[in-house]
C-alpha cells in the first residue's frame, strides 16, 4: 500500500486556495526555510500524516510479484491511522541490524519493515530488467547555525531506506499513469524524452574519443546508457563519463500527451505522491477521483495560450485585407480542453524550473558568503566541467564549485576539445578534463554575481609527467637548449610567482617550463624537480660569469 494525503478533499477546484496553489505550482525549498504551495495549516496540519492521528488519504493498493512486476492495483480513498513516524536513518539502521538498539525500540514494526524491504528488492530486480538509468550523483546539504551562517556543507547520503521509499513511489506513479490512460480522461503525465540527435552525436564522438568501446544506437534505449555506466564504473574517468551521459539527457516536463519516461524506462509515468508540494500531483488525484466516481474532471477557468493566440489573431486580421487563398488545413486543431491541459503542463514545468533556479541561486549566494571567509586558502578539488574559457572545479572538503579562468592555467595556449570535453595545452600537452584532480586557491568571490574564482596552486606531478610523455619530450631533448632558454623560463616563473603572491606556486611553474633534468638526477628525480634544478643551475652560472667579467675589467 502507498497511502498519500488526500489534499483534493480540502482544496476544491477553482477555490481561492486552489488558484493560489496553481499560481505557485510547487513549494520552494531553501536551506533554512520552505515557501509552501499550500497554507501551512494544510501542509503541516490536516494534510500531514502525523502518527497516532487519523487522516484522509488516497491509497494505491498494489500486488507485486517476486519478480517486481505489479500484477494488479486499485485506487480508493481511505482513512489512515499512522502507527509510527520513522526517519530514514532509523529505518536503515533497523534493516541493517534487526537486533540493534533502533530495532529494540520498534519491535512491533520490525516485521512490517522487513516485508517492505522484500518488496523493495523485488522492485529493484524489475528496475534492472527494464534497464532504467541509475547514475550515482552527489547532492549536498547546507547546514546553517541559528544566525543563518553556514556551518558546513555535507553530502546527502542515500541509504536503503531512501531507495525503498523511492521505488514504492515509482510503482504508485506508474499505476496512476496507467489508471488515467485507461480511464480515457485527460491528465498530466511526467514525460522524459530521449536525447536529441545533436546530443546523440556529441555523446558518440565523446565515447569514441575516450576509447570506451561502447556507443549508443540511432534510436537509443535507456538500457544502453545504463550498460555504458556499468561497464565504465571502475575506470579512473568514470565520473567524467557518467557526467557526459547525464548531460546528454533532456529535462522532464508535464504534458497531457504521454510519450513515456526515457530515464526510468516506463511507457507511462506521472506524479501522484506529493500533492502537498506539487500541483500536478493534486490534478492527478482529482482525475483519479473523477474516474472512480465516473465523472469528468474539468480544469478551473484559467487563461490558455489558445485563447490569447485567438484574440491576437483577430486583432491582426482586422488591420489587413483578407488573403485571397486560404492555406490547406494539415491537422485538426487541439480542443480547448487539450489546450487548457497543455497550458497547465507548461505552467507547472516552468514554475518547477523557476523554483529550482531560486533554490540554486540562494545556495550559490550562501556558498559565496561562506567562501569569502576563506579567501587565500588552498583546497584540493576535481574538475567538474571544461569550457573554452576555463575549467570549473568542485572542492573536495566544501562541495563548492568555482572557475579557474583559462588565463590562470599557465603560460601557453590551451585549446578546447569538444569531443573529449577537455582543455589541452598545445606546448606541454597537459590536459584538464572532467575528473582531473587539481589544487586551487580561493582568489576572488563576487557575492552579487554568485561567482567564485579559483587560481591553480600546483598541478599534480603526474599530469606533467604524463603530458611530457605523451608529447615525447625526454630529459635530453630540452637540456641542449642552453642557459638562455633556462633563463627565459626562470623569468617567466618569477613573474608568474610575483603575480600570484608570496609562498605560492602558479600553474605557469608546471606548464611553461621545458628545461631538462641534470645528468646526476635523471633517474631519480621527477620531471618538474629536474626542470627546476636545471633552471636554478643556469641562472647561477649566468650570474657567476657576469661577476668574473666585471672583476677582469677592473684589473
């Protein structure tokens, strides 16, 4: 059973609360507060499934086989009496150890949780059989103090309890979509289409350039993406490959025209499980109720794009003479009802994007304010994106992203390789791609622009060694260049260090030097150590010769 609060019982179609909820379309979540779609007396009161209290709900009653297939289902309104309120951490602890302290406090509910866990395992088998895409991504949570200042930024961990609830909700959402489709009534589906032809070509080129050994077909299926993710999960550049797979996808939308959900590999999918915070879910509840009562649900009177277009066309037509030849009608225009549902879907999709952008904007501002207190400090991080103007780096300890501009990458020309999604130095061959590890210094924070700038502190020696090896540059190849080249490299090094600040080594130190290791240290020193030693020796010898010359002239 999946029981969801019956919000439609309290929010009547066309009422003031309903119109306001439609206008918002979704609740907006910020680190320290929530702007709810519905009044708090509903969202946290009558429509909140609190323990030891009876609440109205809509139930999706499903019969799930051992293979994870929903053999049968039914919907009905009910009254729910919650016996307990668990946290995800608590449930995960009970499932991991049924004899632990958490389980001993909830003895009467342990059996129910174990049964639910068995259902989850069955649904997980079905998910794998479908080939649904399941990429592991890291989401973060901002922890603030009482004054609203960030204390720390921590990753959100998904345990079995989170996944259990997620699979149960997915099953209820699929049943809801099937019920609406069989009922013959219009409603909003959650549609996620496959990648566009342009993104398919980019992805194919990238997979080929990265020597993955697998690709996608002309009409790709989600199982192909999942197969690539599974095959590359143990590679050092797995994060880079999985990010590119994810970026090739389109965004999901709400629409009355069902065309399936590509990522989840469902032929029909909708949102049923969150009517308190999402207006499309509230509409789905109303449609399901209408089908159960054998009535037709109609949207409240709201302006639609069709009406606006008709009025505009009428005004324009009044200004000009009617054309002599009328165009042939290719297709029957959509009905007013269909237009209304399309308008509702567009509105809800747009407001969902707006809410996500607002949440990201506030988080970005808080992160910028937090990082202002860490100006000049150094952190390790990983490249999260490569562009023609620089690389974006996400810090390991902070989970904060900032830009290293291309001018900070070193004293050479960098070229952006779109196929590989990387920046590559033309002289040294050093590469910066998604997943490359770097060390950076926080150099600038723009609070108004929500931007954080980093400066490379040092590039990993393995990057330099690999780059020189790829370029075929050995110890003797540059050693013959003489003191003049070494001095020019030292001058570049000095100017770069001066611009960067005292006690710090810039990217120019690693990428702009081409000197060679000395003969006595070629076998034991790393390339960059040997380069520095050669430069130092050349500079010292140059100073010595100048000094001798002056003494000779005086005598």
